[in-house]
C-alpha cells in the first residue's frame, strides 16, 4: 500500500478508534501518527526481522496489533509485518465505513 493510501487509512481509523491521534490535527499530526506507528512496530520487533510475533506485539507498545493479531495474521504464519498491519487497517476501513457520497445510513 502506498504511503498516501496508508495516511488516508490512518486518518479514517483515527476517526473511529480511541487513540492519541484524536488530539492531533492537520497533515503534520497524521504524518506523526504514521511515523509513531512505524517506530512502535520497529521497537516491538525485538529480533529486528521485520515481523512481530504475538509475544512481541503483546510486550511492545502496539496494543492495536496485539488486540487484533489473529485477524491481521490472516495467513496464520505466527507473525505479522507492517504491510499486513497496513492491509488490515485498510480492510477494516473499507468494510466498516460507507463510501463517500453513498446512501448508507441515510433514511
């Protein structure tokens, strides 16, 4: 997923999840959120293999990943990558929010 698509997904996710991103505004806040997510993923990745095991996710500062680990790990490999986390967020957003201009939710 491109960085811009991920930024869009993160903005949408911030609107529906209780995170620290609610206090941030504008593009700088969004970019800080993306950077924080990537940094927290890297910090939780104790063996620096670019993947998080469930134990690494639970021990790190990535509660969202730990809470949704089994769903993110759709291939049941026992680990998740940043790309899989981004894809999961995008999937969640595409299936939980009506498309702009749609009649979903309107009487």
